[in-house]
C-alpha cells in the first residue's frame, strides 16, 4: 500500500497496481475501466489478438466534499487515472487517445491539464483542426512525478506508460468537456506508435498520410496557472480557483497556452 495523500492533496492510497482507496468525504464509486479489446484497431500490431482484460482505470470527478462548492462554481472537474505497466505486443501500454471538444460558440477546443503523481507519463500530442484530416504538428512530452503539463487547444493526445511502474496521473478539465475519440478510431490509432527499443522507437501511423517531424519537449512549471512543480495540483487550484479559468474560457488564453509557451524545447 502506498499513501498518496501528500502527493495529491487529499486522502488517497494505492492499495495495488490497479486499485485506489479513498478516505472519508470522497466519492468511493468504482472506476470506469478501459479494456485491452477497447484498443482494437488502434494498435501498432494490427493482427494482435486483444482479450477482454482491464488495462487502465479512470476515477472521474473525485474531490473532498468540502471543496464541492468551489469546484462547481468554477465549472471544472478533477479526475484520477491509473495505468499499470504492460506491453501490447511490441507497443507500450497507452490510452486510446482523444481530441477535445470545442467550446460552444467559439470554435476553440477546450484544453486539459495533467499532473503525474507517481511513475512517468509520455504524452503524444497531435496538432490538427476540424475535420481532423491532416496533422500539422506532433509533440512527445515526458512528464515526471510532481510535474504538470497542459494539453493545449487544438491538440489530440494519447498517454503512454514507458516504464515498469504504475502511472498515476490527475487532471483538471472543464466540466462540460467530453472526449472525442472519433479521429483516433478513423485513422486506426494516433499519429505515431511507441514500440520497445532502447528505450523506445517512434513509428509513424501511415493512415494519417504525410506527418510532420515529431518534436521532443518537456513541460514548464507555470505558477500563473497554479501549475508549480513539486506541489499538489489539487491544492494549488483550490487556493487559486480563478487560475483555472483558461480551462473553461480558452478563447481568452490562446497565446498563453500555445505549445511554445507551455513546453521547453
């Protein structure tokens, strides 16, 4: 059992590689699960037989009851995702991937922000705009425990666990956010696959057509958005909820949350 309270900012324990236990005053509903066969058609090895076994766990909208009013006032949601280590044939375990919905009336997609609590996350970001028929940019961003990374407006993304440890990550997102899986399904996976090598090899997904050169980046510590490294993102936000406005009103912050501002090259 691993006590994560000091890392998250409220009472949570990892009792196994695939299960969390929450303290009093926190929703204890069982997590949503993604299964290996949910990735059918999205993997590097198209012929791989995918069985119905859970591969990652999503604890949606978790917070302390005392913080409910503040979170609802600012129209955001806090989620926790647990991805145990695993290989899918030659490919590292990953989420199915998604694009972000547009905020009604703006033509601007909602952003999202992640924090790694334990383990290491590698985020593949796919720059594309409706109708998602061409990739304009691609980034690979590795995030260590205690670090945070914004997924800017206009970028689909996949989370990949490259190491032999459970990946536990959290995210803040607008409460109206609902993931768009359509483009990933249409093109049989994200723009690139990460397969085992020394330590990994990047393989293009030719279904997307011509792809730009992928850029390797790191996240930046961004106190102005309550994203200072080494401090729980949950508590930073609760002390400065107005700093999450960029998640709900991205049209006001497009210049500040573009890749060149949130990533180190």
